[in-house]
C-alpha cells in the first residue's frame, strides 16, 4: 500500500448514528438489522461518543446510550493516508474510526473491513496488467482496459467446476462488498470470463444481474486458447459448470498441512 491511498477513498459515507437518548434495546435491534457492531453517537451535529457491541456485552446493563457509550473517541481526517489509519486502529485496538472534515463534521466512517477491501482491490490490478501484457505479446495485438459492470448473462465461462466451500466464501465477500472485480476479455462481441468463476456463480445465486469487472478489449476478434478448451469440454454457460461439494478448494486444502507444520514449530 502506498501513502497516496486516502481514507476518503475507502470510507463509508452513509453513516448510521444514534443519539445519547437512544434506548440500548434499539441499538441492539439496529445491529441486527444492519450487521454493524458499533455506531457514532451524535448530538447537535457533533460526535460525542461511540457505542459498540462490546459496551453492550461487557458493561452493566443500562437503558440509554449516554450511560454506556465510550466518550474517548479516536477519529480520522478524510485526508489521512489509509496506512496511517490502519496503524491508529491497530495501536488503539479499535475496529472503526469516525471520519471528520476540516470543520469537525462527521463525513464518513472507516472500518477494518474497508482496510481489507483496499488490499483486495489493490492486488487485482497487478494481475490484470500482467495478463494484459501477456495477451499483447502472445497475439501481437493492442488492448484497452476499462473497469466496469458487465451483465452476467453476457459472460462466457471457461472453467468446468467450482467448489462449494469457496462459493460460500465468495458469497460472504459479495454480501459485504469485499469481492474483487473479475477479469474479462472482450474479443469480437464475446465477453470471455478469465478469472472470477466462483465470484460470478455466487453472484448469480444471489440474484445479481451485473458483476464488477476489469475488461480487457482486444483490437481484433481472436478466439482465445481458453475458449477453445471450453468448447472441447462443453462449457458454454454457467449451467455447464459442476459444483463440487465433496472436496475442498485447493487453496483451502493446503492450509491444513501448513497449520500442522506451524504447530510443530510452535511446540519446539
């Protein structure tokens, strides 16, 4: 991560707040409804505290937010680098920072989930640039890259199977806005899905019509090798993809032996 990535680039701008007089029972319901485990406390436009699930679980029960909220609030400026915000959250042991503008107004909130999302989104462009360069060298062509939403029903899959456990993980990411864009090649009038089959299958199951993608457009209509392989395997639509539910995804399976080796090292 570079210092050019700022809090304002990844913060959530629509912030749910409560007031000092909000009943704690309502805060619990709000947590159930939104999936958030903490909210800034505002009065007269000013942030005066934070109420979190830890406050509700660990402190003696009281009826209103003002009697249980934390008033020692750490905040971030929207111009702060994401790297510095990460350090502050780690050192202070907090999972979120209200974000303030120069006048002290609440303009957003940055959470540890946003930090994770920034890392995911910043790793994919490197893979895209490498694949784009490989295509240009392999076919001696020029390409154009755009980041856009692609209708799922226009995508041509090139993978014959996906793993049920990985689908579960991708569903979790999509529901929380953590999934990185897929990689798609547009050649002629075809949108060939190169990377992101688990994400796309999970998105279809969730009822999404579009999926966030990096689209590499070729300046010639070339049938890619992966298309020819998909033809031979009879993979033309997502209905042709087999969902494997009795085996672990390879990336998950390798963590078992790694954990065992790590355990041995710890016991030495």
